């Protein structure tokens, strides 16, 4: 049964603030009116190496923040129909921030397929969250929906407590919620904007991990979503790259800190993945080329990332692995 009636949390101001940052950047992009014709040699075809062929062309689409997956013209693939569960997380409980859509949704579905009940923390994308809940329940597991702002330490503590109250335990924490907005120059990034990115992407992970820790036992796992931008940097994602580098360092430091407790801490560093995050960042003309600069010449679909999160969560798979940043980037030599 889906729990959709948590204590009221007003997040409207957060989404409005993020849309304000987005609108300011959109106006700067429009003013530049770039008109670069792409000439030269024929583009190489996208590489297909998975269980099924994945889309290689993205729609030229721009979304309002925080970005609804339901509004994407090309629906992200998250169901992983070729993935068969084998009870790797049987009767465990996972809490996933940013679990309403994108990578978080794909991870939630596979965790449920592996036998886990799942709590989803999200900002205010209720339509997306309800769809994720239906998918979890279709796998035969329970789902708890918890809207709120991960920048708020009190909310994070409340979300963890709701999860434990509902399911009786907590075994896996996936920190995945993020804010991203591009900028052409460091001078375009205000202190307010930098603070929004830092507090969402780094403080949010810190608050959730701190709230979860008293409930985690030996064999539990924390998985943080990093990024290839945290490994390589990104000229147009200065603040976002900074936070992702911090997340990688936080992962390794926390792994060392919790080692003797038998709690593993790892991170996944995705490359470009087709989720609402990027269409809610880049202008439409750039979104259509999203992922084409990777060695595989295409963006990943969320279902191509989610098995990595199963691997890192399941003690049967990764009981001897902690403190790693696992790159899933579609390119050679990410680290």
C-alpha cells in the first residue's frame, strides 16, 4: 500500500527558487543567440552493448525545474525488462532521495524486484512519485512517499523516522537528489545560486546519512550518486561539479569512518543519463545532442545505471567493497 499522506511539508518555495535561477540563466542563453552550424565529417553511430537497443536521439526539449519525468517527450527507460531479480535484497528496506524519477526511480524498481520495501523522498513531483510507487507495488513490495526538502536537516531526520516507523528498519540509504543549472562563466554564479547547489547536493547527503546512521546495522549500505563531472570537471557546470567532487570525497571519508561498524559506503558516478535533470538545465538545442560526446555517442538510460546500485547495496555481491566511486560513464578512462 502506498503511503501518500505524510506530515505536510511546504516545498513550493524551493521549487520556485530553483525555477528563478533557471529563468535567469535561460534569459542569458537567449541573449547570446548562438548560431553555430555543425559541419564536417559524418557523426559515428551510437554504440549498443546492452541487453536491448537504447535510444540514441534525444528530443530538443527544455523543462521547468525541478523537472517532471511525465513531461519528457522521450520516456526514460527504467523498467529493465531483461533484469531478473534473485532475492539479493529480500525483506530489506531502502530509502532513496530523488527516487520519484530518473536514476532514483530505476533503482527503486530494481530494489523492489530484489525483494526490498522502498521509501521515496522527493521535492514536489507528486505525479512522478505516484508512478514510481505503482511500479514498486507491481513488483510485490511496499512503497512510502515522503515529499520534502533535503536541505532541511529536520526534514531528513523526519523522513528517516517515518521510514523506520513504517517498515521497522532501514538497511540501504541512496543519496540521489540533486540540483543542477549550467553557467557560461564563474561570474554568472551568484552566492545564492552556489548555496542552492551546495546545500542540495552536499548538505542533503550529509543530513540524510547523519539521520540514517543510528538505524543502520552491520551489513547496511549507503550509496551516493556522484558524477563524471566530479571526476573530470565540467566547464559549464562549475558549482555542480564542485559538489560532485565533494560527494566522492565524502563517500571515501565516511566509508573509512564506518568501516568498523560493518556499514559500507560507496558511490556511483554516472555519465550523461536521460532523466529530467538535464532537460531542466540545458536549452533545448543542446538537449538534443545530450550524451553524444561520450565514447558510446549516446546518453545512458536509467535502467543501464540501476544494476550498479543493486550490486553495491547487496552484501552478497559487494560485502568486501567500500569507499569506491564506480564510474558508469559510457566512455573509456573516466578515472
